[in-house]
């Protein structure tokens, strides 16, 4: 039997525990840090230590950190390796060991503990990091052909706009060594997968972008659990590992679409559900409530996308015969079943999680059904008038905005549905409408404030937030008011 995801987590933690690392629990997905919306990496809970703001309790630590990366939402199911929710296994040094030990242990973990063939492993280093290059080459014996120097985008890690950072070095697994050494791109998802990143954390990036050396040199690493599981379980993408596949199977059952027989589009949709349901359950478990602002909006957007995706798969009602019911709680049940070793608190929070999901789904379905009818009419008209005028079918910015504003249809959903029907959207027009509304609502807010203080009654129909998380690097997504 292939090695389970749970045992990979276990073996990673044990490996570093037996090398003097204190085993610490995962932090919440809601960070104790006002500059970051959600926990995007294992290092986040240690940021104040790296910055020298609080003294270290131990010199070395190891964790299995649950993470959310909304900036990868568009990659979900489209690449074989990205999720919005994943677990990052990490080993950390707080001014203790540095490059040499970090590299040596990462290599030993990969090649001995997990038994990956050394000739399948490729390395990236920051372009001018000769020291790391030499350790990999001279001490680990990695041939120069498999060590790539890469630029800032890939190999200089920062946790956000400001904060601790440094050059990094990554380990990649090669699924197709027969393709040889010429013309290789480590980001080519069909051949390589990055699974381990070692950050040599030496700097603090300041507001003005300058790099200030930290008092101590630190190590911050992250190994993607789902990615290692995919390699060791020899499946063709992360979704088929034992960490996620049972959720897909449950969804398949409700949709009556067996994964193995599904076409590409349905497969993508099954993967989206497999991904989003994990994110949603763990976010709600950590206290995030669906809303129109900040983290609440992240979870609301994920829930809405999951609901729509389920409907595209043909799931009706609760998927088990009750047409008035909700299906997300049914799939969430499977996610919770799998949660024991990821976060034991989730099980205790089951009633609250399921209740929240049910309420949010049923509310959204109502809006969705009204909006879908309306969008359908708009698309038919767009197609007809394009045919009549022999032009390309296009939905106006005004119409897209109406759907957004009145029916709460996220623009991505409108775009997705329109695209499926061969209709494009005037995004520039949509942006102009958004901007107009923003200005009007600001004016309305001040007018209301001037006239009668802040009256909830008067402002309640004025959307006052714009979500920037999917457009900007959402590690630090902000919500404008
Ligand atoms: P990629 O280049 O594949 O997007 P990354 O360089 O952005 O990954 P890091 O910030 O270096 O990722 O994170 C450390 C490790 O966490 C990665 O090497 C990978 O194993 C894992 N990881 C990162 N992002 C994701 C994700 N969206 N889903 C699953 N695992 C991830
Ligand atoms: Mg990435
Ligand atoms: Mg990378
Ligand atoms: Mg990386």
C-alpha cells in the first residue's frame, strides 16, 4: 500500500523532532497579525521571533501548518499542484542552524526518509547565491545540470509587502527524466513539481522596499504535504491523493458523475469542490463567518463558487433527494471525517460548521436562481444581436454590473457562464460602472453622515466593499471601503 498522507506528515515531524526541533501545533488560519488576511505559510506564527520583536522560546521548531492561498484560486484544478487550502510542513531555525544544515537535512529527508531517487531531484537557487549552489553541488553531489539559478520572482521569498524575507532554494521532483536536460522549465507542471522550499531568512523588507539585515540568520522552510503525497502515492495530481480524493468521491456520488469517466470539464469541477470544501470547512472552523468584508468575503466567495460548481455538475438540492436541501454540508461531512490528523478541533465544531454552510448555501441558491434566469436572457439577447449585426457576441458592462449589483452575481461567475456560451464581457465597461458606484456610494455615505449620522437603514443597500483578493497577491488582500 502506498504511504498515506497522514504518515508523511508524521514522518516529517518525527524526522525533525529527532534532530532537536520542538514539535509545535499549527496556528489558526486567522493570523495574529493585522497586516495579513490569512495564514499563507508556516512562518507566519514565528514572524515576531524572526524580526527580533519577541525572544525565541526554542532554537528550532517543526510544524504542520494549515494554510490558505487565495491567490492560487484560479490555479485550482487547472494545475496539478495548487490548492486554496493545503498543509505546509516546516522546519525552522531561530538564529540557530543555517544553510548548510538546512540543505543537508532537506536532502536526507527527501532521499533517505522518503526515498526519492536523487537523480530525479532538481534544485533551484537564487541567482547570486553561490554558497547554496556550492553546498548542493560539492556536498550533496547534485550535478550542475540539475541546479538552476533563478531570479527574484521564484527564489527570493517574502511573506508580504514588508516583513522577514531572504533568498531561497527549492527542491523539485522530475516526473519525466527521459525528456533530458535541454530547454527545461522548472515551472512546467507537466514535468516538474516543486515540493520543498528552504528560505534563508536574513532580511527585513521595509516599507520603502529596502532590505535591512536581521539580527540573526534564520531558516524557514515549507514542504507541501499534498505534493509529497502525490509523488509518493504515484498519482497524476494532488487531487488523487488520499488527502483529497475521498471528498471528490463523495461529490461524484451526489452528482452521479464518476471521476474516472468524467470529461475534462467535470473533472475540473470535481477538483474545485475537492479543494474549496476543505478551505471552507477549515476557515469556518477557525472562526471565519461568511460576510461581505475581509476574511468573511473570502469564505463567502469560496462557498458561492462551490455551490455553482456543484450545480454545474448536476447536483440538485442536497444531492440525496431533498430538492430543498443543501449539498455542501453533506460533502463537508466527508471533509470533517478526514480532519482528525489535520486539526482535531474541527470535529468538535461540526454542528456550527454545518449550520453555517447550510444557511449560506440556501440563501445563495435563491439569488443564483433569479440571477441565472436574468443572465440567460441577457446572453440570448447578446447572441441574437451579434448574429444580426455579424459582430462578436458581447455582454455590456452595464448588464454585468446589474447582475453583480442587484443579484449578487460575482463577476467571475458571470464571465464563466458567458464564456461557456461563447459570449465575452466588456470588462472595461464593468470596471467603469464599479468605479462610478464607488464614487456614488462614498458621496452617499458622506451625505448620510452629514444629514443623520450613520443610519444602517439608509446605507444598507449601498455595497461598500470591493474585494481585491483575487486580483492582487491575496496573501495580504485588503478590502477597501
Ligand atoms: P509554486 O511555485 O508551485 O506556486 P510556491 O513557490 O508559490 O509554489 P512556496 O511559497 O515556496 O510555494 O511554499 C512552500 C511550499 O508549499 C511549496 O514548495 C509547495 O510544496 C507548497 N505550496 C505552495 N503553494 C501551494 C498551493 N497553492 N497548494 C499546495 N501546495 C502549495
Ligand atoms: Mg505559488
Ligand atoms: Mg515556486
Ligand atoms: Mg517556492
